């Protein structure tokens, strides 16, 4: 890509895709330096996660836009790579009924940490979809290692491809996101789910949205209802391994599709969501 096209891409992404508050804050930082000595994006890399030592896998680290680019048009909607906290994902998955009849679908799976955690549960299929060719080999190597160690577990299927082009399996599906896309693409994915649910009451979708920055899209949809919402503390051994070295909790909201045999929502499921400036994180208001 030529220098002019590269500049045009970055300008379009900054103006049209990224949260406006984030773009303005980064401009201010470049011109005047960080406020209170801290940049909006933490420059300290996260510590290696204990799950990598536990399973002999590689899911740690942080990768930004340039490291994840695939050369496809969907690149402009990508956020960054960082692994979710296994303890938080385990707690949220335990809240969902009938996992043994469910497919786990991670859209934007990165190195595949969430799919590895999913093998600890009795899903009938586990699928990770990732657009970035730089991290797909990690996800596949991690899937193979888990398969060697635990042949009795549901195998992980890793697909290199676009989340928007991925078919949603029939039956009950648990779809997982860890803030992988900006708003424009998430809006299209919500519409894709709504189309999959039209006239099909036997189809059941649970959306597990970790760091639900665009959770309002699901709240506004007449096809989904809140099922769970919470700010969940890291386990002590996970401190220092989050997206920022200062993190000690993350937020997860679960929606379930309306119709059919719906599960009763958990207490506090309808709590208000707040997006934390400059727009990279969300939290549940108490």
C-alpha cells in the first residue's frame, strides 16, 4: 500500500470508525503529552497469563491495529488483541443453561484463549473465527495442544475469516465477543443475528459480550433481552494480566434471544451500562 493510501486509511479510521473522544485524546497526547503522566492506551505490556503455563499454550500479549491487519476491507473495524480473563469467562458461562446442547462461537477469537476455556465446558461444538492471519496460527496451535492433552474434550475449530460472513449454527448458540470490533461492524453483526432469528423460535442465541462498549445495540434490539450483567473482579493471580496493568475487574453482559423457552434473568441484569471515556471500556452502573 502506498504512503498516500496508508495515510488515507488511518485518517478515515480515526475520523469515521474510532470513538471520537479517543481520537481527540490521542491528538492531544501527541501535541501536549499525556494527562497526569498516563496515556489513554497503557504502554506497559500485560504480564504472561497463568493459563499459558497451566496448559502450555500462548495466548498472552497485546497486539494493535497494524499487527492484526489482513489486507481486507474489514480491517478498519478491528480494535486490538488481548486475552479475556478465564475466571470471568468461567463465571459467566456457568450462568447459561443447557451448555451441553450449545455451540460456542467466538467471533474475533484472536489467539483463542476463550475457546480454550470453553473446552472446560460440555459444548457440542467450539468454533473460533479470526480475520487476522498473524494470530490464526497461534489459535490453531493452542487448539491442537488442548486436543492432545484432553482428547475427551470438545475439539476447537479455528476458522480464518470474516465474522460478518460466518454462518450462525442452528440450535442454541453462545456467541462470545471481547470488544473485537468498532460500532459499525457490531451493528451489522446484530442485524445478522436478528435475521437468523426471524421466524425461528427454536433457535436460541446467548450473546456473551465481554467489555460491552456497544451493548446499547443489543438493548435496542427487539430480538434480545438482558440475561446477566456484572462487573467481575479478577482472581488475585490474574492481576497485572489485563488489557492495562492497572485493571482489577472487567464487565460482562449477556443477552438471550426472545421467544421460546427463555431462561429467567439474573438479578441486576437490567443495570445501566456506562461507556468509560475515551470509549474503549464499559462498566455496569451500581
